[in-house]
């Protein structure tokens, strides 16, 4: 009888724990097979384990819960407690969010991590002012240019419909004579298939994930910048957690940052090979084209510094001094 009573009590306690477990839906903009989404899924699993099941995070890739351009706002307003978003897509809200997309400022993984070391605290502060808690971020591989014909100069780009995903890409289109068209990653394949977009700048990862060799022919490695995807939590949702759950989120975020960086590095060579295997011409851009692009980059850098003011200048100076 006593054994039965203990067993019943255990079941009741287990049911109570389950009832009090909190479930968070986490919107993601990219496909489940994208390394950012895989990293986020591992982060979610880690939080479940380290919180002892008290906090369950369910990821929703491919913009299935909220489209990419809706995710940050959804988290900010509490429609979703947590989410991942390409921060530079919100440079119109604050120039600081575009620090990772200053052309040719930080063009390698090592230099980019130094830039983020200088910029991270300011980015986190800016997010906090918007009711968001910054957890971690992971860089994309270096950005290159995709076209459906060979390019030898900026003049060759005139009039091409260019997919933009943030202020920097839209401005680059303007300065090269291309026509910027706002297209989220989940809609890229359709945009290329229908001619809404004819070219874009992104990493080899995006091109590989979307099989762009079905529509385009050339990928030029120009290493323009390395934008970051950031994971953020609604401040009210964060404040509603106990200390143990917050610690689990912080610890798993630290792991996700490290693991995500390595995934990005590994994915770089893998995806460039994938583009070649798909039939694309992949290689470095010619010196003349690179020189023209760097001149445009200087213009964009000066524009960003003017917009970002003293905070932006302090970040760039700290990065260059490191």
C-alpha cells in the first residue's frame, strides 16, 4: 500500500513539474538545414537539458512562424519570447545594428570577431533599450556576389535587379547602378526564378541552401563583410524566468556562439565546393572590379560613421587598435 502511495505521489509531482514547465516558440528565418538553424536547434535542446526541463524551446525555421522581417518586432512586442534575426536588416532603426556590414572593414573570421568584441556591448545596450535581451550571435561566412553572367567592372552591373536584405546591400546596389529589391532569404529562390531578382550579395551558404545554380552562373569571392544572426529574448519574458533558467540560457548561449562560429568556418569551404559542383563559376573577383568595389566601400564606411556618430567612431577605433 505504501509503495502504491509513493508511486502515486511521484506521478503527481511529475505531472505538476510538467504543468509548470514553460514552452517558448523560437522563430527562425532560414531553412532547417541551414547551419544557423541547426545551431539554434542545438541551443534549444541544451536549454531544455540544463534547465531540467523547466524551459522548453521549440524552433520554427524557414520563416514558418514569423517571416524574417517580422521576427525582431515579434520578440520585441512579446508575440514570441525568443527569436533569431539578421541584425543588420534593422540598420534603419539604429546605425549600430549595421556595424557588421561596413564594406571591407572586417573581411575574415578573425578580424570580424575582433570587430564584434568592440561592438557587442553597444549592440546589446541598444537592444536592451528596445525591450530585448541579447544572448548570442554567429557570423555568416564572408559575403560574395552572385550574377548570371561574368562581371569585370561595376559598369557591367548597371540596371541589374539586385536582391537587398539590409541598408548596406540596398546602398551598394544604388552606388553600383543596380536596382535594389527587398527579398527575404526564404523567398530568394522564387524571386530568382521569376526574375524579381537577378543578382545578390551573400555567403556561399545562402547560395548553396537555395540551389541558386539553377538560376545563376557566377559567384565572386569579394569578402565584403560578415553579417551576424543574433538570438534575442523579450525582456519581460526574461524577467519572468527564475535564476536557474536564466543561467541555463546564458550557458547554452555561450556554447552556441562558439559552436556556431566553427560551423560557419566549416560551412564556408563546403558550400563553395557545392556551388562549383552545381555548375557555377566560383573564384576571386578581378583586381579592377575589387578596386572599384573598395572605393564604393569607402563611401559607405564614411556614411556609416557619420550616421553612427561618436558611438560608431569609438567602435571602429577600438577595433583598429586591437
